[in-house]
């Protein structure tokens, strides 16, 4: 494989993973970020993102000289003796008005670097962008000697490095075949299937994939509610479904809803795209509606466990919430279903105290109290509510927790815990889509293909 000179603009979750992993593949990578303090920390090998293996790759690439850092996008073209050949745009594209992605930062960067790009350079959008963004960038550049390529990422938080280095597929889209092949060649060592297509198709692949996963998650949450109504066990139902190779085991665990930095944004963006094309995408809209309803359903489940009625008052009820991040293995709170449920509980008058292994009690940006450990959170609680599937919660001293709480009740919205072990500790337990006295499934199945394996 021929090593390339690569620039990555933006060192957020996607950009930092992209830069570090490309450097680990032997490419020479310069990363730019406007946050000077962050760049100083990265130069020292300090990574703010909670992501396995990422800090080691950053430190190794920096020490080897394959990974360098600058504080201005234009400065990436001043590094090294050979010109930059490929530039990745990895800047934020948050949800804007009406659900469309806000391309303000992306377009500002393009404007900043358009005259600095070397001839025959390739400009790559790695950020998730609306269909047609590649054409828009081509117009903004107004340079026939620079090709624009779409190369969407498919990284899950908590496994991003593994996903990058062991991808299911590489997707590259461009109107120029030669440019697409140059980008695809960066990943040659990985041996993954590669889809070479046009720009709009590559951009749509990312949205279509994420929205399909969102629909799958909403579907299994709906199946779990049906299981409760007819007396079936969702663990057995999804196990039986998952052995079908057309369906698979992943994204078949019910929970309090899906969230994170991608699925809410991407489902809204796809709806906006469909509306602009005069197409009513009812399946995606139903998935979003089902997800919003799931938050309220979890609150009703908590009401039932604490008061004996789905309409009972939660005023002055104290609840210990275990888990705030949108999934285990990350410190990301963006669009977390845990926070959505917590907000509804507080609106209902409940006194909530939370604990999360990745959230500091000193974080004053949260609208609720955060304890230093699970036992402090559980003190005098009327119930413990599991909202994130951190494996650490399985290893808690549940007899000790039984002595902490006012009422030994657990509402397990992730079906994470062993009901038999909790019963031995003196707790009543209720899960999602499971009988009240469900047996623990064999082989730790509860975390296999967890619904929160998404971004």
C-alpha cells in the first residue's frame, strides 16, 4: 500500500478516530482543530473522548511522527515536504431548524480552504451530510482540479476504533471514479468490501442504514410491549427471531428508547429529505413516534412498580437512576433516553438522584443530582431504575443496596440484571417485555446484540 499525505479537519469523535486510525495504517496525517487547548492536549497524547484504544493510537501516531496537530484548517497545507493529497472534512453537522443538518460549519471550512487546496487534491466529506451536499461543495469550491468525494463513517461509540479497523464495508461516492478509487485505496489494508458509487447514493446509504436500525429498535420495543400484554417473554421471542440470518441478533434488545448523536438527527434528516421529494416516509415517522412514546411508557412502568398503578402519583417519590449516558461504554449524553425519562419523572414530581460510571458528580450542566456511587444514589430510594446497560451494574452488591433503599424495588428498563439474584437479595423486579418473575436467560444473552450498540 502506498502511504498518502492526509489532512483531517475537525477532531471530534469522527475526526479523531479517522486521523488516528489512518495514521495507524501507515499514512501521514495532520489534524486541525480550532480549539487550541484541545490541540495542546492531543499533542501530549491526552484524549478527552471515552473510547477504547483511541488514546493509545493517538499517542503512538504522535510519537512516530505520522500524526501531527495544528490549530487552523489552513495550516494543514503547511506541514511536511509533500503536498496534502486527501482532505477529510469531519466537522459538526448538528440538527438544525426543521430537522435538517446544519451545514454552517462545513461550508465555512470549505470557504476557508478552497484557495489553499493543492491541484489534484481530493476533498472528502466524512461528516454525515444531507443528500446533495457533495454537489453543493463542488459549487462552493468552483475548482475543476479538486474532486469532491463522499466517504460516510459507520462508527459506533464505544467500539469506534474496532469499527474503523474492521469495517463491514467501505462506501465511497463521487462523480469522478479516479478520485473515489484514491480514497478507497486508503483502506486497502483492511480488506473490506468496497462500494464505489455516485455522491448522492453514498450520502443516502448512511441515512438509510441508520434509519433502518432506528426502525428495528422501535420495532423490538413495540414487540416488548405486546409481550407484556399477551404474557410472552421478549427475551425468548427475540432469541428465536435472531437465529434467522435474515434478521440477526443485533439491535433486538428492548430498552427505554434509542438516542445518541446519530439516530435522532439522521431520522429527522431523512424525513426532511423525503418531504422535499414529496414522499411521505411513514415507516421512519412511525419509528420516531414509537421512540418518543417509549420514554413515557418507561415512566408508566415505574409508576406501576412504585404505586401499584400506571396513573399513580410520583410526587415526592425518590428514585435512584442507574445510568445517564445513551449507551454503555461512552460518556455521551446527547439525546440520551435516560435523560428523557429522568425529565419526565421530574415533571411528575419525583425526586431523582442518578449514578453513571462515566458522569462526574461535579458536572454542573446536568438538570439533576448525580451521586458518586450507586449506593449513595440508592439511599432511602423508593425504587432503583436501570436506564443504561453498564455491565458494572450487574456486579453491584445488591444485598447492600437492599439495605440502602426505603423500598426494595427495581425497574430494569434494559433487562440487564439477573431477576433470580435480585430476588435472593430481597428485591422485587420488573423488566421490559418480560414476566414479573422471569428467569435469567442462559449465557448472558441479555447483552448480546444490545439495542444500544448503535452510535
